[in-house]
């Protein structure tokens, strides 16, 4: 069932793969990490007859999307349906004993390199073929299990053990149904895990699950409509589309309408991988730069364990280790203009955080009017938190701070960056560029001669880090 994406879907594969592996491994990418000893992925379709103690996920998902067929079309059109997922695979390390027997172990050192027992996954695709945009279909497919063996040989050629890889067979049912709605066609696709027999235990449940399951649909002789931003004439029909653990979005090049990605996470139409991203990190709720820097802080022993945990973890560690300073700097991203259709503009080679990227922005000189006083970089203010957005606000109340920059966000809001005058680490925060941010209504300007007579002067305990 593993294969290549049908012709025409290749541009979508990168996005689909990001969905497929979201949560596959989490930093620090090591098997010993507690959060990596359970699957945290989306789109898990569990076995239908699992016992409550197995904590299996719902066995099904379903989605509905809208299509438009040209009036002069020779037929009703068709849609190819591709189901993609990961099949769980146990990688068990077996140590060869002196008497020739084998013992299951969690770890085996082979010529100084650790080999770990771990739960891997195999990419699978079930191609349902072309489904006509009329009537209903019902298909049941079986994904075969498997068993593979790999010998582990020491530097002297002696066999010291082996790796046994085991996969359980899977059974899936995919149903489609096409109905008319306000002159459009509503296509329903449901996917259900039909693993036979009872399943007991958490491990057994995940062995019989479809992981990261999602759908790729390609229309011929018809066009998909956006459900996020449907045309006015299709708004009512779009509102009647129901989704269950699977959300369809237009995929492929912007402006195209022949491909839909049905994902277990909510995306926007025509999702893209940021061009600055050097590769998968399996955690889209994090920032590539932060995770990359965290990987760089790992010890060599920790990196060795991560490399031994999974081949995909090894790719992450090796990529981060080989990253040049310029590549790391590019992870800061692009300056984007929400007022333009392409949402990005050329900064003339200047990084987005550089004021030279936009001459109209100058955090060092920009100011904001607070209670009739212009506050700019270097101004002293008293902090009066109002929103209680952070527990630290309780400790900032009444503190004197020095403004380091006045910034504006893409929505037109103003934010004042500052450091606390009485903070011993203020110089370090300033050097690193790590500031506290407040809105103008949370600050009280202090007079220019504040502390001039020494009676009201803030007693700074800052220490020069040099």
C-alpha cells in the first residue's frame, strides 16, 4: 500500500507530509523522554472494538466538500481519493546470548553505538481510484502486516543480536456519497477503521490504529469550492457541510481549485511550508528557530540517543548540527504586509527585524503619546498593568521602567518595550534584546527631571555584566 502520490498531487505532498508527521516525535527527540513514550499525533483512527482501558481513539473521521461542474461539461466529473497514514511498527532489539538464544532488551550497544527498542511507523497510501461525482461508493481495503529482521554485527563481524520489526494488519472502509445542494455537488467521504476482533491494552490499540490519517482529493471535470471563503452563491451550501475530525481545504498553487486536503488539523486554503524552514521538526506549534537552538544545546550523549531513537530524529539532529550561522539567521522569517495580496514584500535583502526593511518604522526614534507626554526610547515610565495577561504583572505593578523601543504590530496596535530599572539583569535583557511589552494605557510617563533631587530616584541594583 506504500507508494507514490498520483500524478498532479506532487506539489501538495510537502504539506501532506507535514500533516502526516505532526507530533511524530517531540523535542528532545529521545526515546527516554516521557512525552515520546506515547503517540501524540493527530488523525489517529483507533480499533472499533477496543476495551475502555485501551484508551483507543475514535475509529472514524468524515468530511464534506463542495464542487462545481461546468454547464458544458460532458459528464458529471470524478474525484480521485487517496488515503494516507502511518502504520505502527514495533522495532524490538534482541540480544544474542552466549548459548545462542535471544533476549528482548531496551538497548544494545554495538561497537560503541546504541541501538534502541522503539515504536516506528511506515508511510502507507490507499488509492481508492476515481470516484464518479454521482451516487455512492463503499470500499474495504486491507493493509498487510509484516515482519522483518536485521542482523546486528559488531566491528569484528560477530553477530551480537538483531532487530525485529513487526506490523499488525489493518482494515479500512472508505465510503463516498454525492448529493446536489443549491446547484452544487456535496461530496461526503468517511473513513473508518474496521479492525476485526477485540483489542485490549494501550499498546495493542495503537498497533491497530491508523496514525496521522488524512485525505487527498483530486477533481477532474469539476472544481472544488473553498469552504473557508465560499463565493456568495455557495455560502448557504457551504454552511451545511459537516466535518468530523477531518477538515477540507483547497491545496496546491494559489488560485487552483482541483485539489483538496482533508486534514485532522484545521488549516487555511492553499497552505504552504515557510521557505525558511530547513526541514521537518514534527512540532508546528513551535518555532523552527527555537527548536533548532534547543537541539544545539543538547549534549553529545543526548544527541547520540536521539539519533538512535529514530532515523527521522537522526535527520533532525544532523541538520541542526550542520546549520550555518546564515541559515540559522534566516529562520527569523519574512516581513509580511497584510495589505498586499501576496502577503509578503521584498525588503531589499534586509532581514525583517532590521528597521532598514521598512523606512517608515524606526523603533529607536518612534514615540507614542501617553497622557499628553511623548514617550520614546530612553523615557522613564511607571508600570500599571491592567490586563493581568501574565502572572508577572502582579510584580511589575508600580515599578519604574526604561523604554527601549516603541513598536507597532500588523493590526495597528502599539506596544512599548521596556526593562525594569530595578532589575539586576536589566543590562543582560537589553543586551539580548529580551524586553517586557506593555500597551500605552498600562504606562504612566514620569517627568523628565524624575529623580533629579535624589528623593524619587529609582534605586537601581543593576550590575554591569562586563
